[in-house]
C-alpha cells in the first residue's frame, strides 16, 4: 500500500462505523417497504451486514426484466451481479456440473437483481425506487 492509499484508508476508517450504520438504516427501510412484494435479504439477529449491495428476488424472470426496464426508463440503476450460478461458470467446468444440477441456485440467478445502495442514499431516492418497484 502506498502513502496515498494509506491516507485514504485512514480517512475511510474514521467514518466507517457511521457509514455502516447508514447502510443498515437504508437496508432496513428497503426491507420494511419491500417485504411481501419481493424476497428480501435476511440478516440473522446478532449480526450486521456491510450491504455492499441490496439484492432482491423478483417473482419470475419476466418480472425481473420488466422491473429493470422500468428502473432504467427512470434513470435508476439496477445491477445483476449473479447472472451465472457458480456451478455453471467456466472456472468450475472441470467439475462437470450441468444446467439443472442445482435448480435452486439457477432459479435465484435468474430472478436476482440489485437496487441502489450506499451510505448516502436519501429517503427521497429510496422512495423513488420503491415507487417504481411497487408498480412493476
């Protein structure tokens, strides 16, 4: 690590606890407002998450594609981080897994997507996102 990287890291560490708390507040707001409409992330009691992303499951592939399209129309980014389940990725092809080997993982990979998540997301922005998700 060079001096500039160390200086940046020291500043980030100084605000880490605050950013972690803000991320957890934003995630709780999403969960409270999406519960029942989507499958939302679960964090067991006594644990916290750093919420690198907030990923949810749509009901179907078509539902996911419709939602992502609606979000894009409103300039709201949505990401798909887990497009291909691990057992079907090239790095694991020597294990000879085929489509259908892990149907639950494949189903989740088809329906999962992530909505904006960062410590400085405002309630106004979250409400805009939630409104699009509510009509999809």
